[in-house]
C-alpha cells in the first residue's frame, strides 16, 4: 500500500538529547493525521524532517514514496507547509504574498492568478486581497498562510500548531476551513497540536507523542476506548488515605484510578450505578466529599493514561533555549 507519508525508525539527536526516539508510523492518503503532545515532545522535529528542513540521525522517511533525504527537491514540490510562526510579509498585500510564493514553485502566470483568486476566496480574504498584511489580525494571517501553502497544489499539507496564539473564534474558523478543504479536494493534512479539542475535532487518527516516542496511535474514539471505562467520576476527598485508595481500587466496578492535582479520577463503566455504592463506602469510612463531577472520557484522559500527567503539566517542562523552538524537553535523567 502506498502511503502519503511514511516514517521508519526515525531517530534525531541534539548533542546528548534524543528528540525523536525510534519513531515509526504512516499517514494514509486523504486523511487528517495529527500529532498530539506538549511543546518539546518531538512534534516539530518530526515535521522538520518530513519537510526536508532537518536530516534524521538515523532511519527513513518518505512522502508519496519519495525519500526525504535522497530527493529533497522532489519532496518539496509535493508538500505545502504552514509553520508555527507567522511568516507572511507584512509589507506586501495578500495577493503579493501568494504571487511570490507561486513564482517560487514555478506556477505559470495564468494558473497562478486563477489559483490566487480561488484560494483567497476559500479563506475568505478576497475582499482584502490588496490590503497590506500588516493590517490583518492573527487569524487572517493564519488563513492567508494556509492559502499560501496550497498555491502550488501540494499532495500533502503540513501544519505545525496551526492555531497557536489564536482566540477561540479564530481557531474554530481555521478548523472549519481545514475540514472544508479536505472534503472538497481530498488533500492529505498532517497537523501537530497540543490542543486536545483541536485533535479531537480535526483528526481521523492521532499519534500521542511524549519525550520523542509515540505512546499511542489510533482514531480519537478508539484511543478513548483503550483506557477502560466510559464514565469518569472526579472527586476531591478529605480524610482519605492510602487504605481508602486500596479499597477504592479493589471495587469491582472501578476500572482504574488516577490522581490529577488534588483530585482523583475514578474510571467506571456506569457512573449512575456506581455513585450510590461509592457514596455509601465514603460515608462508612468517614471520607468527606469536597468536590465531585462526572464526565465522559476525553483525549486529556487518554494523555494522562499513557503519559502519567496532564498536557499542562508537560508544558511546564523547560526547553533548551539555545536549540530553539521545537527542541526536545529533557528526558528523565538526561544530561545536557
């Protein structure tokens, strides 16, 4: 089977730090594939390898069967890239930004003009085509850069943290735009993100990446099913010790228990049936319920299950500033 993108045993090291650690995966044609993980987990490094901006230390990667190390020029003709940073020229108009990019890819003049008009219409910027990009909002610039990444009709579009720094309304506009583009063109889209809701809404399949390794890979729905239990009872308890935890974990309807901040997350098959039994047990042992909430499993729960922490906790890990954006977080016990 031919894949839109394929990675085999990729390793990338920065000095003594392994940013990508023996990663293998494939991206199917026409799907929206995503990497979910905190900054410094290895997402941007993998994107840089796949887009020929960085060579791997070892392993192989290909786009449409074309090796990214052996044939970088050919690979670049087949990909569109939207980076984390906003890179459109502020001193040019939207039209001029797209025109220059089209020239770079040798798009013929007539075809280039047609594509620019079409794409600016798609990203709802046609009325602002002759305005300087300096007058655009962050969301407008992001939409312009998505259009720019499509000017040469790429086979696959890479978006690295496509909505980072945008307000909630602008983020949803970007999501709807990407879904519309995929539906109308069948374009393969590869995104990296640390937003749980973004991955859940957009992606057909998600790879959860942490410390340079893929710890889980499947559809959002299947990932949620893998962690056991369909309801989560989140409680903050007073007068609750190690003995209480052992009893709680031993209850037949409790699938697992994880700690989040000062609360417990109790995974159960049916919260409605489980709650009375839990209340009775807590009452019997003198445990005080300070806070209680019930919710369905989310990708946050999946992330906690596979990494042992929330993505917000992972975000607090420091990055080596001198290596730059997308650099790896320190591995436990690593020396830099």
